[in-house]
C-alpha cells in the first residue's frame, strides 16, 4: 500500500532540510557541547578576522571566556592556576630561587675542607712574646715569672732569638711549717733572673675543628737555649746572716704550642713548659749557730767562697701572647 505525503508534511520536511543561517555575535558563544553522532560541530565566526575557528574558549567566572592556553586553567572555584610548564618564573619565585642559591653558596663556603694551606706564615718576621709563668717543681720556694722573647723566623719552622725573665721568689708555707714543727732548718735558694739565646723548631702543624664551625690552627715546638742565671741564697738564720748572690751559666729546654685565630694574621697564643739546668751554690753547713759553726762564714763573701755546689733544676710553666711584625704576610705558592 502506497503512502503519499500531504502538503503540510512536505512543508515541514523542507523546513527541516534547509540549514539555519549562522549569526555572528560580539559576545563569545556558550561552551560547545558534544553533538550527537552524525551531526556537524558548531562554527563560530570571528568578526575581526572573518575566518571560521573551532570553539576553543572556556568560560571563566562571571561569564568571561579565556583561551585554554592563556597561561593557566581554572580550578573548581573558577580561579586560575599558574602553569607549571617551561614559562618564565614570576618575580616572587625568582627571588626565592636567588635567596636559596645565596644560602647554598654560604653553606659551601662555611664547609670545612680537609686539605688547606697553612693558615699562618712566619718566615722573615719578628716575634715579640711577653710571658708570665710560675715554677712547679720546688715545694719550698714559689717563683712568679715575668719575661719576654724576641725571635726572628728564618723559615716557617725555624727561628732564633733572645729571651729574658725576672723571678719573684717567696718561701711557701711548707718551708715555715717544717722549720717550726720539725725543728729543721732548710737550705734553699731563689732565682732572680735569667737571660739567654734560643733556637726554636716547629716539628708539627695541625688543625682542630671547633664545633664543626671553625678551624683552630696550631703548632708545637721545641726550644733549646743557654745563657746566664742569677740566684740568691736564703740564709737559714736571716736575722744574723747576709745572703749572697750567684751568677752562673744555664741551659734551658722547652716544649710548647701556639694557636692561631681564624681572622688574625699577627697574633698567636702560646703555652709551654721550660726547664732550666744550672749549677747553684748553697749556703755552707758550718754557717750559723751550732757546734760546727765557723765564725768566718758569717761574712757573705767567705760563705760564697765555701759554698756547696749542686746541680739545680727549675721548671716553669708559662703562658704568652706573640705579636708578629710585619703584621701581614703573602703566600708565595698557589693553593
């Protein structure tokens, strides 16, 4: 059975077949929706260029559309997220990056490397070292020592110089206690001064890390020398006898160390122990009241001529501060 379209049906079919005219609007179009299968995508015309483009704009908050590749994509709240691609960093990001780089450079400079050149050079420089010390080996006479050294450094390890010191000696309480409790008269001498020439050699050089923040450079040295020393007899009967002095030769031997600060090129702190060896003269036994007394020994000169000779040792612990001139130096070899 054949069917024929009526007039109204044919009119509707013709209206559906004719495409609707496309209108260009200044406002961007609504977001494109996926068309059903078999239908064409919508085309939007740009009035400025007149070319047809696919609808590639996305709506932003408030109805404004932004291109998808305009530097970011909106989040759930409609705000733009910065691109993480290869674009140039913003001003704040560049500042943070620069600060981080500076902090890393400071950390690298503060890092302590293992191999470093010698911190302090002394070659062809003069060293003036004031010293203060105390004797530690005599239980009956305590000496306080004040002196100085002047050295000239031939190399960074060897120096020659002169030294001198004055001694302030006093009897200890033990000396007095023995005299009154045991009724024993002690024979003792005190040192007045010493002077001499010295040779110094540094066999060791090293570094100490202070809390892993700074390096303290140090070196140990050996010093030998000789010269003169003056001693004075302490009479057993001080009320009736005069003391006498004795000037004799001395040899000295010292072990010490010096430390250099991190920022000073002309100061060091030193400490050490120095031993003096010399032949001393003691008061003769026949001097003084008693069955063996010899009246001629009441004279200081006669007592000195008949004094008892004995090898004596005096050990001094000292501290010193060295000043170097010129106050600066230059490295002659590459790092």
